[in-house]
């Protein structure tokens, strides 16, 4: 039953009292960035000692200690081709960061030009990029700083709103591409449907060099028995003769060690040739010792999936805790909606409109840090002010519990206060 105004005021007073009590002894909880916990990093410690000198030069005429082998050692290409679902020749294995590979691809298209046309994007007056939102803030930063105008595209339960994507790409040649996190999307946990993949591959684009940045950062990062899979973009594009638009990425950042992992990209043969040429001016070869170390440790896709199950055992309780606490606290009202992802690293909260910024500020004042409100939108601008991202992986489950209790308190307090103010 709906509370009376007097009851609501009373409830707000109680909430404020609880809040002030916590404020006197602030907490120290950080749910800002999606980084693995220490116990997850420990899972890969045996990798540090798997290599022997012979691994690096004996089996092959190539010497992995030396310069060269620019596009990656053969066994690493084989490994990532299994992960990304392509042929080994369609893969380039890079350094430790997939984000850097993404930046390199876009900067190359911008300044040096495409394999399929002469002029570089920088020659054009206006360039734009589609940004499904909520999305990954670092993606948006890359394209913003490279000079693209960012166009937000609403996210649905099955991926970006394809009616909107098709309408825009068919009518505006300055739209050069789209960011996609197709599996367990950051931050909503959405996995793209087959229909969305088909439409991305087959849609007409006025820009002949349209680019799909397919960041499969969470492709093997399942949390439950329901293992989401996405239709293969490169294969689907081949069906429509659009394979040059498909640029797929992944890395072992959240498989082994972020910062000391291995990243890879896959694309059409023609794109790979073009990008290899460009890479050759930037490096004489990536860290092949680390590539070998990773392949020796992770072996193949089947073995990798076993390794990922160990991550899931450590992570799943944290996500489960968030869902159970929020379900219990908000069972009778519509103050908050939250995602319950099958994988990935995030939970996304949708607050009532106009409340997210204040909730995040209220949390910060009692020592609970979450990513800035609405930072999952281009330019951090979300007219609804209703988006909060939680990254619970790096802290122990007891701290997740404490943080969620504070989120419940602050979300109810801010929402109720706003409601009472607007009723005045
Ligand atoms: N893509 C997405 C969607 C991510 O969430 C992250 C890390 N938070 C990255 C890329 C970064 O990947 P890498 O460490 O390979 O640069």
C-alpha cells in the first residue's frame, strides 16, 4: 500500500539519521573500475613459471626472444582464432592491451586512410561515431579525443537499437562506425541477438568505409551455467560481402593479468594486410615471450574455458549478493532497476530520472566510490540522469554486501527526498 506523505517524511528522517551515523565513520569501498580481485590474479600465478628457454627457440627456426614475427607467433594466432572464431590468418596478436589496438586501428583510418579508399577520415569536414549507450566510457573517450562527434544510440535487451542505427548509417556519410561490446556488454551485461548481428552485417551505409569496432572483451567471461554466445560477425559479414567493416578484438586482461596479458584482433584478410603494413612502422614485434607464456598456460579454447570456470567461482557470489540484496530491499517499490548479467564484470543500475548524480555523491560522502553517474554515456551526458555502473569484482563479497547496503540506503533516501520536494 502507498505510504502517506507523513509516513514518507518519517521514513526520510530515519534514513537520514542512518546516513549521518555512517558518515561519522566513513567506509572505504571502491566499486569504480572493472578489475579482477587478487584471488583471481592468483589463478594465473603458475603461468609465471611455465616457460623454459627451449620453448622460445627450439621447436622452430624462429626465435621468439628476438625481433620480428610482427603479427604474432603461430600458436598464439591459433589460440586467438579459436577464441574469436576466425582463421589464424585473420588474426593479429598484439601487446598487452586491446584498447590500444582499437585506438591504433581508428587513428590509422583517421590519419592514413582506408585499405579500400584513398582519403583519410581526417580529410573530411565532419566525422561521427555511433555509441550504443550505456556503453564503455573508454571507447567513447577514444573517439571523442580523435575528433569524432559521438552519437548516442539507445541500448535494448538485444543490443543497439538497430532501427536507429540503420536509419542513421543509411542517411549520413559522416557516420564512420559503431562501438560494440557484443557479449556481456559493459555495463549492462547485454549479449547481442543473432538478428542484431545480421542487421549490422547487412545494413546499407553511406560511408563506404564503415567500421564496426567489435570489442569482445567478455567473450569467455561467463558467471553462470547460461553461457551467452554471439553470432560470428566476420562470418556474417562475409555472407553480405561487408567483411571489411568487421574489426574484432579481445584480450586476456581479465583471463590472466590485466596489464601483462595479450591482446588480439581479427578482421578480413585485406584489413589484416593493411594493418600489418601500418604496424610495421610502429614496432618490430610485440612481446612474443608473453604470447608463448600465455599459450603454454591457457593451451586452447577448451582449457581456457576450464580456467574461466575458476574465475566464475570467485565472481558469481558477488553478483548473486547484489541481486539478492537489491531484490529484498526494493521488492515493494520502483526506486531502482538493476541488471542480473550472465557474465562480464558489471551491474548497471537504472535509478529514477534525475537521481543518479545525487545518489553517487551521497555514496562518495560516506566512502563508497562507484563510477561517476552517467559516465557510460557519450560526453558523460545523460538527460535522464539515471545511470550508475557497479564494478564489484575487485573487492571481497563482504565488502560488496556493505556497499550494496549503502546503495540501498542512498537510493531510497535521495529518491524519497526528491519525491517529497516535487510534491511541495
Ligand atoms: N573493452 C572493454 C569493454 C572493457 O571493459 C575493458 C576493460 N575494462 C577493455 C576493453 C580493456 O581491455 P584491455 O585491457 O585489453 O586494453
